[in-house]
C-alpha cells in the first residue's frame, strides 16, 4: 500500500476531515485492494460477517394486480414506476397490500411523490401518511441530492415512513464524492433511510468499470457513517459484481428475484444462488424483508 | 505452517509447494490472495504495462467425436448443425482481422474424423502463401493428439508436419484439469490424459514453438486438484520454459450435458490470484473477460493478471454455454487505463507491437462478437471433396458432393 493512501485511510478511520490531497489519494489511486480492505474493516465493525439480502417481486404501479400467488421466498413486493397522481399511488398500494400475503409493500421515489404534491411539504406529509395507512411499508428511494435535506428528514420522520435506499442517481467520480460528503454530514438521514445504494441505477454508456464501481462502494462505506447499510443490486449489477462488492464494504443485496426465471436458465432457486454467492464471499447470508427485518432462513 | 508465514515467503519471492498452495487457497482471505498476486505481478511487470492482442478466435469445425460432457459447442458426426469452414471463409475472416489490425488467428476446433492431417497442412500452407506474415496460433494438444491417432503418425511427426505447413504456436486449450480422476468424470480422459496433454506440450516446446497453458475449473474438481494442475504446469515450465502465458476460466454450464452451476466471481479472482502465486515461472497471466464479463475481467488486473487477452472479434465456444460478453479494442484500453495501467498491443510471444491502434486510425466500434457462421448456413466447402472421410455420414456427404480429383 502506498504510504499516502495508508495515511488517508488512518484519517478516515479516526473520523478526521480530509483535504483535497487526501481525496485525490482515495479516489485517484489504483490500489483497489487496499481501499477494499479498509472498507471491509469498516463494514465488519458494523455488521460482523452478516450479509443481508431481500428477494423482491416487482409490480408495475399502473397494474398492481398480481398475476400469480406471492412466491414463498418473497421478502418484498415493490411497486415500480411513477404514479400519475397521488390518489393513483394510494390506490396501487391498497390494491397490492390486500394480495401481499404478509410481504411488505414498498414503492415510489421520494422525489416523484414530492413533484406530484407540487413540492408542498405539508401535502407531501399528508400523502405519505395516507400511503402508510394504505399499507406501504417503505418508500423505495430517495435521491442524495434532494433539495432541503432538513425538510426531507422532517417530512419522512413526521409521516412514519422510512426509505429503503438513498441513491446517488448515477453520479460518479467527483460528483459522487461530493454527494457522499453531503450524505455524511446530513443530520438525521440515517433515522429515515436504512441503506445507501452508491452504484448507478442505470448502466451508463460507456458502462462504469469494475474498478469504478468497487471504488464507489468502498468510499461509500468509508465516508458515510450515518447510514447503516451499503447496498448493491443483484438484478441490475449482476451476481458477480454484487458478490465482489460484499468484500469492498457492501453488506446488503437488494433486488434478488423471488422466483426462478426459466428464460434466464437458472438451475437453482435464486435463494440458493444468493446464499452460495454470499457464502463464497466469506459472509453469512441472512434473508430480510422490505422492512429490513431478518427472516427465518 | 501458518498462512502468515506462507504469505511472507511469497512476498520474499520464494516458491511454495502444493500443500502450502492449498492452505493459502482454502484459508487466506480474498484480499490477502489478491495482494500477494498483485505484488508478484508488480515485480514481474514493474513498468505498469498491461498488454492485449488483436486477433480472432476461430473454430474451424464444431464436429467432434470426443463428446466432453462439459462442452456446449460440439455437434456429433452427421448432425445437421455440424459445420466445417471452407478455406475461402477462413481467408475472409483473415481479411477482416487484418482490417482491424489483427495479425493472428487462434484456430481451434472439434475432433472431426473427416478432416485428415492433409487438410490442416493444406490450410496452413494456403494461409501462409496468401498472407506470409500472418500468424497461426492453432490446435490445442488434444487436437494434435487426435491428428496423431487419425494419421497414425507419432505426435512429434505431426507437430513437425504442421510446423512445416505454417503452424506458429499452440494454444493451451483442452487442459481442463490435469488430473485423471477429473478427466474421467468429464469424459475427456480419452481425448487426452493429463500425461498426454503435458507430453504433447513437451513435444511442441522441443520443436521450438511456444504455447499457452489453461485451466478450466469449477466443474467436478476439488481445490486440491486445481492446485495439482497448477503444480504440473509449473513442473513442465521448469523443464521447457515454453509457456508464454496462463489463462484460467470457470466452467460454463449452460446447455451442457454435465449442467450444474458456474463458480462465482470471487472464486474466479481467488483462483486467478492463486495461479499467479503458484506459477512463479510464468511471465504472463490473462484476464478471462469473455467468461467473467468486463467488470470482473478488469478486476483481474488487481488479482495478478497483466494481460487483457484478445479482442477476439469472434467467439463460439463460451457463447454456446451461455456467456456473451464483448470488448473491442477501445473498451479494453479504457478498462486498462481506468485501472491505472498503460495499455500496449502485443503479439503471441508478448513482444510489444505498439500503442492502441484505434487511436491511430478509425476502427469501427463493435458491440457483439461474430460467430463462425451465420445461423442456418449449412454449406459444405468445395475443397472437402479432395479429402477422404472416415465416418459413414462424412463419406456419404462427400460422395454426394462429387468425385475426388485424381
Ligand atoms: S471440448 Fe473440444 S474436444 Fe471436447 S467435445 Fe468440445 S469440441 Fe470436442
């Protein structure tokens, strides 16, 4: 390990403020494994050798009827897409909740609901309460660059609805670093947001490299101390990258399918597959539901 | 011995034995394996150069009598989906390869009983007559052994004739795991035992040719058998020094008779790192992005690899088993530079031949690898009628396509 990187990692561990040179050493250096080891240390101090995962059934918000019974392994039913109106959002939650068979129903990006409410915090707060009462367990996502962070925390806290994942919205490099710094100093965000999902929700063109993805995961764990989990997406980023990310600071795997998909040629159930991958990465797999509650294995 | 003391020996540049290698492989953290492998890579390649080659991976026939149960590529003799590429088709592929800056074919295929040694000699001679500088990196040890059995000539004589016709170097395919228990289970013992594979390579090296070595892990093999494979390669390299590089990849189970599941990404990185540690007499280790994808392929550079392999242009075998990744030259170079290394083009013997070509001249971007033949093309090359077929379907096909010239 280069001495300057080792010194910066010591500063990170001691919670000291990083200067520009420190940031360059962290983000511009190529000693990926050293960065990963530091992030892994931080992750193990917080979560030990547990790695959680959630098996998700995605349900389009404009067609919330389930074609099939809820798969036994489903830990979450997730409404996907942007609702047309606040009442459509509430109706979709109600329609899905009655069929959920005990699995938590989640859905919606905070920013989408805020826009539907004309950026009026009071109206948004009322809508969130209505959604919770209709059966929504959590919002799916919140953007790390959301304006008025204090208001976001107050609105979410007041409604009793938390958010599953804070996202960087595809930011990379210096932009991602600025957002991570913002999140790290965002008072109260850890109380309403359970996980930080540092990787892009959509594949960029050209795609992010493996180094860039893992560096971002590691930096997220090292620099964001006020959010419990660092999350990667099994479906979007693929089993291989998601698995390696577990050794670079991530502790939670989102969006594992709830049922096997014959067209993807799986020979094992997704639960067996994720367990095998987590175990091969040196961790103990723990299934969870959409409320982040551990499930019986 | 403790893992820490084994690691210390590796850091000091010492050799570890099979027992110690197994202890590291099964007991060391992934990060430790990676750091040890990266340290060796940095000592062997202190300039920070990561190489790649522009060549084309062509499979001249998919007809095969070996019937390895891990293979999704082969078709049995007489299958309607069986093919043999014609000389003209191969010339076209060479023209396309040269157009994007390539100077070599990696040419491998099934054990087709209807292609005698003379077909290969004529093909190689024709390629060299038409493209004198073009390189033929061709015929893995089991293919050479198959030709030896077919022609009833000793392996050394087959190698001599192939070299005389234009063979430049030999790819290390067909090694799978060089342990006969595994080879029996994979139904590839009869195509070449572990000793036979190594013996063919010894002949190849004695003939003055260089070759690569490979390992396909993750089918029915144990960690100890992977280590044994690596140690056997290391022994032969001590003896001949003929291997230029080592490539490992995970068994790809889709569409195979053996089925099963693919080893994970972490398994790949650990196996690659262990290979770098054990193969202390190999200069070069390639990343297998074609089986692991671009992201884990790039991560290989932190786990002991110093080479991103080939741009390939074409790929048929791994695709048949369900993996379809593509990286053209620009993408390979982007990944190398993003990891902090200096990209350089190389040839098969790892001589540097230049900087990235796409920066010097316009080369069309490629988002998918080509295939040997378009689907549904069942044409039979004219020149096949000049060669005797051994199989009944082959004889019937050749009789139907006209008399052989005297
Ligand atoms: S791996 Fe090679 S030898 Fe074995 S069946 Fe496939 S083509 Fe034939």
